[in-house]
């Protein structure tokens, strides 16, 4: 039976021009794999610019890979947050955020125990600024890509999604740069490596809440 309702017809006429075909989102774990080509590209660029520490033991490669894997898990969690009906629990978000800081700290303590190398006082500020700037330069494109992937969904907890994307970019950048920076001084690690991690997390949170996702809700 056909219902002739002028109000319904008017509403349909207003909505129809805005309808567009939408490509379904791929699973979050698959979209998060975009971190892999970014990691390889970052490694290639840094190899061309700096002398990598190919001569050290396999430990450096292992801990670098572990940090990149943690970055993948963080990005996967953030992209799940952007999927309606598939978002992680608050506990999972808290564990992911905690891992973003705990894993690089554990890596530092492991390298400090196995291969300690203090920072010469005369080089501390110059090397620290170099590490900080390189890691931010590595992390910003990854954060931008992650935020773009997240905004294609519907992140109801915008701050959580943005912060996790930023932390994922930061942990990944620290993981790659681990192959190039051998110093284990506590001040250097906390400022030059922990600093970019924190800054990228805050940048992702700010962009998600006040810029990118604001129009979607």
C-alpha cells in the first residue's frame, strides 16, 4: 500500500541529494597495517641520512621490532574505537595507553642493563635536540595518516581515539630511532625520547577533539 504523505515526500526530497555511495570500512587490524610501509620508509630515509648501528647485537633489532608492534596494537585499538559497535572497553584503552609508556621504558631499562652507553655531557643538548626533532618528524606523518583513517569511522570517544593514534605514532618513531641512537642516559631518554612520545599523544588528542572529528558529531 502506498502512503501519500506530503511531509514524508518533502523530507525524502531533502535527504536524497545528500546520499552518496560509501565504501565499507575494512577491519581495523587490516587498516592498522599501514604502519608497516611507514616504518620501512622511515627506516630507509634515516639509513640514507645517518649511519645505522648495523654492527650491534640482535637485541637492538628485537626491541625496535617490539616497539613497532606495540605501535601497531595502539593504532589498531584506536581504529576499533572509530568503528560503530566495535569499540574497545575502557580497560582496553587504559592498558593500551599504559603500554605506550611502559614498553619504551622497559626497552630502555633492558638496553641500559645489557649495553649501557652514557651520554657525553658536551653532546647532551645537541644530540637530545636531534633525537627529539627526528622522532617528531617521523611521528607526525604517521599520526596524520592514523587520524585520517580514524575519521572515516565514527569515534564517539574522540579524545581516546586521537590520543592513541598520537601515541602509536610516537612509539613507532621511538622504535625506529632506537636503531640509530645508542645512548642510555636517563635524562636523555626521558626528554629526547619520552618527550616526542608525550607531545605526539597530546597533538593527536587535540586534533581529534578540536579539529578533525568535531564536524562529524
